[in-house]
């Protein structure tokens, strides 16, 4: 019997050895690490937009990545709020706001009684801006390391990390604490330069200064934006002339958009270069800047893996103005596909086919415009924050006496005046629950969770789980709200849903959480999966590909389909 048991153990060990010897990254014998990792985030891209405009995409952009790479079709964010700063932070840290601390693009700081930006840093200044001593940006609010930090430390800082975007937060946060450089577009000064921060450097490199001298932003704003194809072919979107979109300065939100004419109007409000953010030329500008970064920073040119992060922001800024069902957004995605094609061809040439690994995802989606949903009889409405605050104040004053019981209330976060509560000898937990019980009965609010319960209970399903994953004990409010599906938040207590223009995001509903996730390049085999995964799994997957230490707060899981 003992010999039989020993034989079984030997056979088991041999079988496990054979299995493990065949369990390799990308099914490639002797797989080597990529020379360059390229992370692409398309801001506000819903998963369906990969397929909705598919007939108009080229063969060499999105289609090439899907055709030759791996497609996770059921990728969902597992926290709220779904916004730019939390999304980018979660992709590259491999964890949720509960751990990395970026709970919004900005949030209320109860200790200093003011708002804190996700990347604003008064101890540093902008580098390259026409405005001297302008406040800079840094990742100091990010509480954990990123995959890019881990790569830099593992190679004793021989690897390079460069991060680019039109938005500061979409450049700074992906680069982590140790990026060689992060660059973004300065929209507040003419002529729209790419800038950085003294956190990274004392002056811009020569190649960035030379790029800025070309004044491409200004040249792109002297163009007219018309649809790439005849407008009658844009049948995937609602009509061009409609009541749902924000008018940019012309009489109607319709093609063509004469930016040369519009920039004169926007210049009066110092918003001239803000327009590049909702023009498809903004994506072209960023692609050109990213390709210059690859060349001039010599990315992927030696034995150490480098990282380039690219965040396309036009899709978000235009999405807020025109909505996800608009002709404008459709045309932007068709043109972005051409930018992706251009980038892939450049990577093939400069880095080499099969020498780089690329992923493409989004930081969040967006809800269709509420007035449009109302017209087609989909449940929607307006969460009237100002009205909620007034009614709650009256309730608390009636029950507890006159006082400033609410320190701050905006969107889904309510901060109580803890000083007043303690001075009155009241219990904070009881007040939190009393507020939650009152608010949850108001129209449009689907749930109200107290900080006490978020700290002491474990939620494993539905919106409560997502709220908890987005809750940070020192930065979040005393009561966190969720709203009914299809609702938008607005501080105007009188606005009617039929009058809403433009859209928002931030909820835990699938229109905000369901995003694309594509992998392509070195070691990536063709395939697709409908298994539910999260963008926080990207970082741990890259960790395994590059043989690194996991980021300090990592809570994601490697995407096992890529390791066979």
C-alpha cells in the first residue's frame, strides 16, 4: 500500500510538472518580454462602440486588434464613481478607490473645508506653459504604486515610462509616482502647448519644445470639421439636428463645425484651445505627440521593457456635449479608428511586429442623454441635489435644532458637520443612519449607505458592492447615495428632464461600467471571452507578463486566458 501511495505521488508530481511546463504566457515557446508596453485608454468609450460603427471602421485599427488579439467582451468596472481619475488610477494600480484613494476627479476635503483635485499640486509648477508659476500637477494624491512604478523599481530605473494625454489627470495618474515624464495639453493659454510639471523636470526636452513650436493646435483650429462620410450614411446615430445636444456657438449643433469662426467667440472667454478637446483633431494631435515620444525618448530600443500610456480624451469631452448616440461621436470614433491604425503601423515600424504588447480599454462609459431617453420612453429623470439638500436641512433642523448640520453635499457624497454633531453630544453613527433613512425615501434616490456600515459590513453584490469599493474612509462622505437607473444629477432644482442637454457618467449601472478591453501584440493569441472581468485586472496581468512585484494595493487577478 505504501509503495502504491508513493507511486501515485510521483505520477502526480510528473503530471504537474508537464502541465506547468506547458503553461506559458501566450502559448509561445520561449516567450520573451515585450520591448514596449502601450496602454491605450479611450475616455468614455462604451463597449458597444467597438461594434456599433464597425461597418465604417478600417481593417487596420480596432478591427486589426480584435482580429489578431484577445477581446474581453464583458469587462465591467467594480466600483463607483465611474470617472476619469478613478478609472485611470484603477487600471494602472490594479485596485479600487477604496485602496488607491482617488475617489473622484476631485473631492471635498473635510479637514481643510475645500475641494481637492486628483492631481493638482501647489508645491510644483507647470513646465512649458505661457503662464509663469502656474500651479502644476503630480500623483501625490495616489496612495498606492502603479504597474509603471513597479517596472521602474524592478529595473533599477533603467526602464522608461512616458505618459501622454490632453488631460492632466489622464497623463499624471497612469504614469504613477516614478514616471520619467507626463505630458498634457495646456488649454488655458495660447497657442495650446503640451506641458509638464516640475514634479518631473525643470524644463521641457528639446523634442517637446520643437513639437510645440509647430503650433499644431492652432493650425487644427483653423479647419472645418465635417463628417468623413456623407452624413446620410450615419444611420447608427440619431439625426444631426436635434434638441439633445449642447450648442457650441452656432445656431444649432450641426455639421459642419467651422472652428476658425468658433475660436473667435471662445477666445473672448479664454476657452479658445479648449475646443481642441472636442474636435477629432485633438486625437490626431495626441497620436502625433505620442509617436514623437516613442522616437525621441527611444522607447523600446534596448533590453529593458518601457511603458507608454496614451489617453484619448476627445471622446469624453465631445461625449458630454453631444451624447453617445450622436453623429458627432460616431464620426469621432470613425476618425479615431484611423488614428489607432496609424499608431499600430508606426509601432510595427519603430518597435517591430511582435515586439510590443498593447492593451486598449476605457475609464468609464456614459448614460444616453436623459431628454432622449425620456422621448423614447426609457426610465430616466433628474436627481435634484439642491432640492435634496434643502429638504434634508429642514428635517435636521426640525429634529435636532437649528444648526449647520451639513458640511458639504454634492453629487453622491454627503459630508456631515462632525464638529457640530460632537459639540451637541450626538452620536455620529446615529446621525448618519438618520440621514440615510430620510434621503432614501426621496424621489430618484435608490440607496443611501452610511460610512459606518461601509466600514463595518461587507457587501458582495450589486450597487452596494460598487459603492463600498469606491469608499475611502478618510476622503469619502458620511452618506453615499445611489440613484435610479437613467438619472442624471443636477444642482438646478427646477430643470425638467425634457430640457436636459448633454450627458454625464459616474454610476454603477452598465452604461457606465461596461467598457472594452482588448489585448494585442507580443505573446497575445487570438480569441475572446465573455467571462466577467474588470479593468483592475490589467495591472496584475502585466505584472505576470513582465515578472514584476504586484503593485502595493493590487486586488485584481491576472487574466488567465492570456496564460495558457
